[in-house]
C-alpha cells in the first residue's frame, strides 16, 4: 500500500506519531449513542460521585480507540495492526466546562526483522497523568 512506512527505516526509540484528542461531554454523549453504552457515569456527575468516582468518565473503549488512531494513521491501513492491547490504569475525567485532552505519543518499542513486525509503544496521558498502561500495537510492515 502506498504510504506504508518501510520496516527497514525504523529504529527502536523512533517516535512515529503524536496526536491529541479533545474530549467534551458532548463527545461522550455521541460515543454513548454510537456504542450503546449509556452507563450514567459517562454523563451524570451525581451518579459518578455516588459510586465514588471523581466525576464523569470517558468510556474506556473511546480512550483505547483514541490511543491507536495515530498508529493507524501512520501505518496507512488499519489491517496492518495485527495486535493491540492496553491496561486501563487511570480514568479519564471529563470536566463539564473544560473537558479533557487525551495525548498520545507512539514510539517504536521493538522490531522483529524476521516477521517484519514493529511493536509500537503508546504513551497515553491526560495532562501529566498516564491513563493507559502497557499500551502496545503490533504492526506488520513490508
């Protein structure tokens, strides 16, 4: 596929993509409609506080989707992502007035020359706090 990065041009430690995703309460409502996840912790402060949360939270799968998007954009074909996983380490609180911004940095963590697969390590933060741990995507390159 034209535009696909060349495996041979990569080095462990290379930053291959960076992107930020602003979130608002409107974003959460739209995602709830698309995903069918209408849990009230994603849109009502009173419910979130009642169950011990600091406020309305972004959906975990929305955060996970944001995290892999820069990799998909970089590789040029979502079919090249052969594996993807994360650990949810901290919730993304979306303030009613200021929202939240999810920032992603994608860096080459490992190269498998035989398989022509790169492991891309993702640093996913809101402000200075990491919200996804062990976030890694494996991509197949030519």
